[in-house]
C-alpha cells in the first residue's frame, strides 16, 4: 500500500474510533465536538479517496483567476463598434487562458450589450458599463456522459460573474430550445459583437432562422411578462404601477425585452444593436427612447413617464396575440438544435446500433408483457436487465409476497444526444393496490445510484442470476468486486440504522412491516460481513442465515423471537460490527471504480472512443 494512502487509512480509522467514543458519551461531551468528528471523517474520506484515485469530483471548469481582471477590464472598456481584430484576438487569448481546463473547448464568445442603455449614453465608457461577456464552451463527450446528478451538473456547468456568463454547450441548447432571451441574443447578436466563433457555431446560426426561436411561445411570453412584470406591481387599488425602486438600467432592460417581443410578432430579428436609424423601429420605440435620453437632463421627465410608454407598447404587441396566433412548434427548433448538438458531441465518432440479442428474447418479451404499463413500450434492444426484486431476490419470499420488478434500460443513443431537455429516467408503478409493481431506471440514472452506493442497486449487481441479463449487464457483473467500497458499507449501515430508528419509534409495532424491518437488518448485516472481507455479498440467503430470517418473517414473535429480544440483539450486532469496522488495520477503497462505470456507459451507448 502507498505510504500516503496507508497514513490516511490509519488517520481515518483513529477518527472512526473517536467518533464512536464521542457518540457513546454525547451527554458528557459538547455537541460541537461531535460535529467536528463528523466533519473530520468526511474530510479524511475525501483525502484518502483523492490519494488512492477513487474520488469522483463534479466541478465547474477551472477558471484561472490570473487573467480575469484583465478580461474584465477589456469587457468594460469596449463596445461592439470599438472591437478591432487586435482587440478580438486579445479577448480570445484571455478567454482561452482563463478556461485552462483541458476538457473544455471554447465554442463562442461575444460582447453582449443592451442597445436601449447604449443609445442613452454619450460616453463609450458609459455604454460599456453593463456589458456582459457571453461564452459557450463544450466539455468532452465523456464528461457529458458521466453519471452525475442533474442538480450538480446544473451547479457546475454555469459560471456567472455578473459581467461574465459562461455555460456548457448542453445548457445553451436547453436554453435556446426554451427561448431564453439571453441565449437568443447571443445566437443572433450582430457580427460586430462576436469575439470568437467556431465554424460549427456559424452552421447553427445558418440552419436555425431567428423566426423559429423568437416565435417560440416561451420566448415571446417571457419577453412580454418580464419586461413589465419585472419592474411593475399591482397596488391595493388594483392599478398596475412601476416599482419605486426601479433603476434606469432595469427600465432600459424592460424596453429591450419589449422590443424583442415587438420584433417577434412582426417576424423581425431580435434587436441586439443600437437601433436609432433602423426603419423597422416603431414610432412608440423612438418616443420611448427620447424620454429615456432626456430623463437626466429634464427634471420634469420621470421614470413613470417611460413606464407608461412601456405599457402602451405592450398593449400594441398584445393585439397580435389572438387565439389563432401561430407560435413556432417546439419540435421544429428541437429538431435542428438537437441534431447540431449531437454532431458537436460526437466529433466524428460513430454510434454502433443496439442489436437485439436472440438468446432469451422470447422470455424477455414475456416478462415485459407481464410487467405491463410503460415498461411494455420499451424496445427489446433497450433492455439491459430485468429482475424480480425484494424478498424474492433474497430467497425469502412467501406466498403473500409482493411481485416487484426492477428494470434497467438504455435510452436510444441518438435520442439521448439530440434531446433538448432532461429526459425522464425513472418509470415507476408502485402502490398497495398494484398487482405488479415495478421501477425502471435508465442507464445514466442507474450508474449514478451505483456510484452513490444505493443498496437496492448494488444488490442487483452483486447477484448473479436475474430473469433477464443482456451481454452488457453480464459484463458489468463479471467485475462486481469493483463495487465493494467503504461508501457501500456506509449505505448498508445507513439502511440498518434507519430500520432500527423506526423500530425504536414503534411506528409499525407488531405489524408485518416491522418484521420486514427486522429481517432487513439481519440480511444487510450479513452482507456487510462479506464486504469487510472484500467479497461481494451473495444477496440470496441460504443455510442457517436464511432459516433464522424466515423464522423472523413467519414465526410467532415470542421466546427468542420476542420483539424486545430481537431489538436488543440487533443493537448488539450493530455495535459489534461498528467496533470491528473501526478497528480494522486496513480499509477498502472509499468509492467504487468510476472509470469502469464510464467505460460501461460508453459501451452501452454504442459510442466508440476513437475519432474516425
């Protein structure tokens, strides 16, 4: 064992023992000490996982702080009309230096301005005061495919510094498909505002006419609603008025949004540059601009005068929106943007079509028909595994046991890559009145739960025989030892502690559910015994272990099966296994093998690693 890993292991085990001592003596020890133990354990686990190479981090692109100040200065001193080739090159180099992550490629960058604010200012420095540097970057296909939670991806794939906004390609695609104004402005900004663009970006703009995007209901309604709703409020008398706190910049932004709405209903491109000389600008816009310009020069002109014009303009726009107004159908935009996104991701890679395996196909189709519901609509080539779960899988079922299936499937890869929104990944049909219950999980979701150490998911991998197993599933299970980890033991212990807590609270006292709580405790304790030896637990109970658990399930709860006797026995066994875990001379890897899971996902998706 590496010296550093060994040292971190020793430190972890020592703090594990300290944690147990503090928890047992909480009445005599300050609560803050207990929390410090918890925090220290988490930190040491992270340190050990980093040293041994099992840590899985979900991080935003590494933005180098060294170049940001210079980049910010450039952003706040230029407007599109002052961007020379030299300035653009400086911008591009600083952006690429700032995003040094080797897994990140810059796709597009532009200097986005508010034309309404710019038209009201005399000095260039004032024009640029609220500039926004808009960047779209692309992560590697492997990072995009990684089984991280959607929440974490959302948090880590957007960098927003007020003056600079950078988003990952998929976020941009999603936002364009929804008609988000900031992203639409970037896609259709004037050539003079563009700092850097790839040939692929140019292709998207040429394929996707502005009218398709600005015609989306989401875009038009957001522009109309936010322009007035963002700075207005309804008073107690029912009248709609401007908020007193409204700033001049917010007022300009509201006119910008209303201008977008006006252009949308008139089939014009979004207004993203100064517009005073444009013939298509309506008279009300020029009158509104005059009010904004004179606001600082004439004390008799107030922001409320501008707000009145804004509301009048909204009324004019609203006249177009009859019940028969022809909004763009979302699928028209999704089709173009989705195909472009897939091309960007694949970069010449090929997708190997899934082929249905003939062995066991009729049996699998029979299972899908028996399960029914939405699962029956899945294609045979999508199915990776079908298992009858619960007590049946543990070999502990009784004639009254529920029929519960778990299905792991893979979404069609082309569908996955062209999707412009988060696809559903869980299909469930559960409840006391369901004759057949099931839960179906898409491959990405399954892999995410596997990484987190979900007990139910781990047991599917640990067990050798299921009702249906595809070649891809069998390949995964042949390496089941890669999924034995300290995190897995933690999750098993967490389930056990939760069951003990419910038994202690007498939530299901003397009810069949309480028997289930007891037998799960004994079953999971038995599994932990195997994992402590770095051996995959058998999942299906046999021998004396099964005999005892079946007595707990079915026999009268008296004598050695008395409720209180069982509870004390469980507490004793949990305390014993906790002490033995803390006193081990070594530990397992903290997390399961992430790289192996990634390889498996790419195989399931049918994507080659080699660019052709």
